[in-house]
């Protein structure tokens, strides 16, 4: 699957209860595990031990989990919970009615400790046939392989004409999304505003946000 080397195949079923039993999670999140997921498989383990490649400074292993769904959507909080429980970088394959999506979070080490991670946001592909879901495993170490996986799955969202690190690309994209939301909020306020002086003030703010947005594209 995904065109990954056979040496990385693991194919172990993981009980979904592992991620919510004896763990303090909300009833809504537990219900998502129970109702939205049929089965979870640990499909691949990408590491120095399974690949002829060097370890990374940030990434030591990438685990590939296939999550078979009972419905065509999954609460993103489920992925965050799994990511929280496993101290490695994860690549998720969601399956529903023989169609697949690849999901990956930009996962960084948290300040709280070496084995603690935080995910700033997730990126994913469209739904597609299994044979069309392919990731090029490109890189000289685990760091670059992971970075390239994120960029491939994110597609245009992380593309740039600038030479920048993945972290810089993710931060730029996050800033772009924030500005777009601010612009939409201001535009809505302007449509409702009756006072001319307040309209002028909002329009000044709007021009600034649009200029900032143009500068980071």
C-alpha cells in the first residue's frame, strides 16, 4: 500500500479500545471511536531497522495506520488522540467503501518532554482508489522522508516559490488561513455597518489584511 517497501510491512491489528479505555477522554470522543471506526491496522513501520536509511534529528520512525471507517467522515479529534498516545510520527490511511484518504499531521516535539508531541494541523488527500494513492519515499534520512510525505499530502497548501523549511511552510499556511478568516469577518461586519466613519475604519483594516495576505502568497 502507498508503494512502500515490503520490508516496512507490519500488518498488525490494534484494538481501537486501546485508545480510549482507561484514558480520560470526553464522551463525544469515545463515541467517535466506537461509532465511526470499524478496525485499526498498523500497516507499516518506517525506521532505520526496516529501511536502508539514516535516522533523523526530529523523526526516528513513521508508523502507517489504516483506519477502516463505518461512515465517510472521522472526527479529527480521533487522530489527535492517537497521535497523542504514540510517541512517533504517524501517517493515517482512512478507508471507507474501498476508497482511501491519506492524512498526516505536522507533528513537533512538545516543550514538555522528549517523547511528547503536538500536532498543529492535519493535511489530507481527496478520496481515491487504493491503486491511485501513492507516496514517493524521497529523502536521505527520516526527517526528509517525513517532510516530503507532508508536502505531498498537503499538495498546493504548502507549495512556495521560496526556499523554506517545512516548519516555515506550515507557519506561512497557518498565517494565510488566519488572515483569510479575519478578512471574511471584516467583510461581514462592513456589510452590516451603517455608520460611515466605522465603515471607513473597517475598510482600512481590511486593506491591511489583504496586503498582508498578498505578501505571504
